[in-house]
C-alpha cells in the first residue's frame, strides 16, 4: 500500500490555514492560540494513549491513537513553520545509516 501523500498535504494545508483563524473557529485554531506548551501537552497525552493501546494489544485502538499522535505532531511542526516535508527530508537523510552511527553524528545540545 502506498502512503496517500495527498491526504497528508491537505491536512497540513488546513493546519497552516488554521494558524491565522479565530481561536473559537476550530479545535486547531484554539490549540494554536493556547501556544506551544498546550500543543506539547497534547502530544504527551496522545503518546501515553498510544502506549496504552499498544500494551492492550488493541490494533484498531492503536491506529486511532497513532493517528492522533501524528496529527498533533503535525500541529506542532506547523507551529514552528515546519512541515511533513521537513520530516521526510530527515528520514531520507537517515535512510541506510545505522541508528548507532546516526546518533553519534548529532551535535550535542
């Protein structure tokens, strides 16, 4: 199965659009209005729910929670003017590199 990049691009475009929307107009606009700390808190919550779904062995629930985690990660990227393209670029850069070697190559701090 191929990844549907079009759906990711549409979601990303909507997230960028919502950055300038009135906070009352949508969930995402409200989240942006609350700031980075609120977005990070939501990601932590979704990560914990992802872990719990995995530990329960509930495959469908796991998909739902990972979807929420990815979505909120995309919100955070947009908060900083970044996009899924930036993540894809980094995945391509790391492709074929040992995880151990990649970690060693990172600059401290």
